C-alpha cells in the first residue's frame, strides 16, 4: 500500500535530531495566524499539502513590487493557478475552490519557510538524493540536480513533473553554483551525512529499503532538507551520467533481493 509521510511529521522528527535540526525549514500547520507570522519573518512562504507530491498542492505566497500579495502554484490535482490576494489578513482559502483545501485532500496543509534556493543566475534549484540499504548499511547510491524553467520560475517549484530540467549533480554545483572542487566535495559530504541520518530516523517507524530525499540550498550554500520520500521514483536518473546511476540502483535492488532470500533460507 502506498504511504506518504506528512511534511509536518517530518519537520517535527528532524527537529529533534542534533544534525538534521540545523537543515530543515521552519514548518507549522496551516492557519491564517501562522501564515501571517511567517510572512512577517520571511521574504516568501509556501503553503503545501501535508502529503502532496510531484510538485502538486504547493502554493508560493509572496508580496510583489507594488506591495500586493500573490499566490502561485499547482493544486493537488495539478492545475496551475495564480491568485492575487487583496488582503492577506482576510484571506479565506475556502473561498477559492481550486485550492482544494477541502474534499479528498482535506488531511491538511502546512505553511513553510520559503528557502531562496537558486542558482547564480537566480533560477530555482533542487537536489534529489537516493539512499538504499544493503547488508544493514545505508548507501547513498545516486544524486541529481534540478533547475526550474521559465514556466515555473514565479512559483519556485522545482519538480521534473512540472517542467524542471534534470542534470548531473556535478553540473549543478560547478556550472550553476560556481563551486570549486574542494567546495563541491565538502558540500557532497554534508549532503550524504544528512541524507543517511534522515533515513535512519524515518526508517525506525517507516522501514523501507530505499528512500528519496529532496534538498534545496540556502544563501549560505548549505543544503536544506525538504522531504524524505518513502516510495521514490528513479526514472530521472536515466537522464544523467549515461544511466550509470540508474543501473547502480538496479544492481543494489537485485542484491537486496538476494540478501532477503538468504535470510529466508537461514530462518
């Protein structure tokens, strides 16, 4: 059965660990009060469906150059929207049926600190890390970068399902963030450490053999942990490094099955 952990649950879980607590965006359950609090503290914020995925059910709320608030993004059903909000204090999401704040997606929304995760050219970016378990050890078996296209620039949603460009992680760090070799290696080491720590925390309650972790990068070039996916897609790895990463993931899966057979035999 498919299961997706809630974003608020993950924030609370990662906030309790000394390492991951330093790399998660502040998150609260959605309410007008919490939205107003966040907008006073951050340049922009996201309203996200607590269990949404594929870039759906995410709305970016920000103030434009005229002082007016806007909400851009995609509904949980994948419909693109752009809503001007005359008075953020009086904003009532239930007056906007396209937001799907009710109905079959009514398990709740959260409000989250907006992270200005951008390239040197100002294009929104994200990173996917794939982690697999083999012989009781967690292995980081793949990474790739994503940069949003002009179509997704305003809402800052960086998802391949919504038109983001997928690329090798080295291309992202070298060409789009200007890192040198030493900076790249230090960044990747931190990324791997956070990823393994995060999946160890998640696996206690939601045990899986592989996870996908989504990251952004803040203005200090620190990785920001957005979410751990318990049923990660791997198709985008076919677009980078001549499918070498994808083939590696498949090899690990094969070895996982062989390991499971050995355990069953011993039992």
